[in-house]
């Protein structure tokens, strides 16, 4: 007998939350049953597009719908308030990163969810990017020898700073992806770090941050993160991730997989890695990440990104921000 689809809901249907909702609607193993957003107009328009009920708050949604899995894709300041009732209702959780604005608040969220005993995973999508998965396997197979260094670059445009800078910052919104990838690929914890930042564009947080990390196994990690590139940047994000070892190296560059399109106005390098949208729906690393969570919930398996691993990344993000203040 084919198991019934998991009943899924999404809380927070801005840009990334809308993608979660679309993925749940297109996966055979899930059935999207509700969307929630504090912006009632936004919730209503998404609900109309996807033909599901909309709610202004989580409590109303839980009163009306039985749910098996909930994506929490709100800004991090609202993550706890939205995740808590879902966990208490017994729903599995897929939490967007970061968990909370501060490490102390993240610890509160982790403790609450763990005490409820529900499944909870955090959406670090680089782990679901096929290139990073292949890199991890190559490292495990000894293809590069002992890892000596990671170097990563993740540059966004000033559009991102204007859109997200009012309620988040460059470190917890962006740098955490590469920090998590370095730990996941290298299999070693960070023992110390140093960071420097620049704040010259008039925003409330750093425009650019450079971080050097020392891992317990002797490797080093160097990370450059910024969101001041002009909006004329051809790609949504300018990213690279390199691994240098004693016997080899791995190079992951860009998110467009080599495709560029020149029209009458500009050169465009569309993102084909993270969440491309085509006639088949949402694909790429985001779709793979959500599918892995759905499969884990349905199969009673371990979360792909446990809260403890996400919490360690947030600890390092907090350490970087302390270093920037010192």
C-alpha cells in the first residue's frame, strides 16, 4: 500500500517560503495544506496561487489543519514564536537558517524543540548541492589527501543588503552557508577564528567580512562574504568554494553551471544550482534539501542537518560578530 502524502504547511511565504510551498506542492510524497504569513495580503495571494487555505498566525492554522511537517521560513526574529506551537503540536520541522538572531535565543529554540521530541532539521542547502556532495565523497575517498585549506567567496549584490539588511546581517544570513560546508566537508570542528569587517555603505551591519578559521585537524578556512556588489552583477550571487589538500584539490565555482545569456540589456548568468524554476517547477539544491527532509520524516530517519550541527554554526557566527566588535 502506498503511504499517504505528508500534510505540509509553510509559515512565512516571502521569497524562500514561497519556494518551500511550491516544492511541497510538486512532490508526490507531500500535500501542501496551508500557508501562513503575518502579511495577510501576501498569505492570501500565495494561497490563491497554490489553491490552499491561508492563515495569519500559526495557532489558527494548527486549529484548522492537521499537519505532519512545517517549514518555518520567517525572519529569524519570529522563528521561536512560530516553531514552538508547531513542535508542541507534534509536527516535524524544517527550519530555515539562522535559528535565531542571537546564540542565546538559538539555544532556547533548540532546547524547546528537543524537549518536544519532534523531528527537526535546518535548511543548509549546500549539503544538498550535488557538487558539494561529490566533493565530500572525494575527500572521504582520499582523493585530495589531507585537507590543508578551504577558501570560499560568497558575494551578493547591494539589492540583497537593502532587502534583508533591515532585519538580519551578513554573517548569519550568508556566511553561515560556507562555514557549515567547511565543517561538513572537513569533518573537523573550529578551534579558533579571526574576523575583520568593513562598514562603509551606510547600512546597519557590515558590508564585507573576511574570516580565517583554524580547524582542530590542522586545516585552515578562509572566507570572504559581502553584499555590496552593484545590482548589475550578472549572477544572483558570485560564489566559489575551493578545497586544497596534500594530494589534490577541488574547485566549485559559480551557481550558473556555465550558462550565460546575453540579451539587449545585459549579460545574465542564471542560478541553476540553488533553486532554479522551470516548467517542471522548483529544482536544484533547495528542492533536493526539502525532499531529503520529507524522505527522512516518512522513513523515521535522522534529520539531514540536526539542530546540534546548526547550533555549532550559529556559535561560530556569534564568535565572528564578537570579533568584529573587538
